[in-house]
C-alpha cells in the first residue's frame, strides 16, 4: 500500500507501530532518532511519517518543523505519535506542521484511522 517512515527512540514503540502498519500491508522503514532525518526522508520518499515527540537530541516538534521547511520533504504528511496529550501539545504540533496527532497509549485501529485520514 504505502511506504511509511516511523521515528521513535523506544524500541518497543517502534515494534508496536511497525507491526500495526505492516499488518495493514504498509511498507515500514524505522529510525530510532531524528538525526539526518531530512536526508533519509529525501532518499526514501515515503508517503507518510509517523514520529514520536519526546526523543533525545532534536525532538519531534523540531524535526516536524524542519521537515516541513525542507523543499524535499515538505509535502509529506506527518503524524506525531506521543505521550504528550495536552491540548496545548496538540496545538503546538499543528503549528509545527503536523497533519495528525495520536496520544500514546493508543489502539491499533486509532493509528490506522489517523493514517487513512491524513493520506486521504
């Protein structure tokens, strides 16, 4: 179906998200952090990015903003998937360019519904 990049510093979360997406016939490429993410996204050319917010180094809000300002990546939708569930966090995510926002813990069907929503 679609190629999706997943970025999360938690191996368990990566496995969970990856398993859910693969079960829905998506191709998944995973990264444990946002280092050089713009270059990785530009070379992988995914249909979607699902990214954690709380990560060491550059967090998901910063990475989202940087991706949306990079001409090679700006058209790719981003879903932030995080434990930060306050309305202010969701608002800030939208301000950084996120197309969707899922709060952990989540159900697999919630993730797939968000993917379907942002990808049309």
